[in-house]
C-alpha cells in the first residue's frame, strides 16, 4: 500500500537528512504502508520525495515517546502538544529519498493536500519520478556535478 502524507518542510528536511527516523499519526492505516510519498506543506506545496516504511507501532503517546523519542526529530514538548493522551501510530522511516524534481499535486490528479494522508492507487507518475531520481543520482556518481548538465 502506498500513501501520500502531508509533512511540514522542516520535518521533510529532517527525514532526508536522517535526523527524523519516525513519523507519527493519530489516524490509522487499513494496511501497513510500504511506501510513503512526502507532500511538503506551505510554502513548498509539492511532493518532494518518499520513504519506505520499516515497521509501524501503535500505542499510547507516552509509550511511543519512550520507544521513538530519541529518533523522532521533534522535541518532547512538541510531541506532547500534538499527541498527549492519544493513541499514536509511529512509522519507522527507512530509505528516505528526495526527488530531483518535486511535483505539484495537480499532476497526480489530486486537487487538495491531504489533511493527514491519502491512499494512492495509481502511482505511475511517482514511479517515473523515482526512476528519474535514481538515474540522476547514478549520473552524479559517475560524472560528478549536479547530473542535470554536461560540458564537453
């Protein structure tokens, strides 16, 4: 199952840098997500990348903080403000990848950002972006530079 998740810009950056290894939600999933596409909220307002989900935990906020807090990418106060006395889903982030070319939601046929997350049924364009991102990274590894321009 693939989902599109709304994430604040600072948290998206922390995911890509590896500082944030857990993402939290209070709304549950029908099936454990395999891949999460990251919609970066205002001012970016684009799908900027994705991550694979290693595992999902569910529990009271206090217990989830005990398990995930050190790798959460947020302060304890922020966590308590958002999740106090609630059950929390915690997704372990594995392999967060940034797209070389972020994409607007309208190109995916989505007209409004998800409040928390939405399920994605047809992810063809997102798979194309993943492949393009992979190729750009390989070109960078081989030739150096940004992978977008070449000089002769």
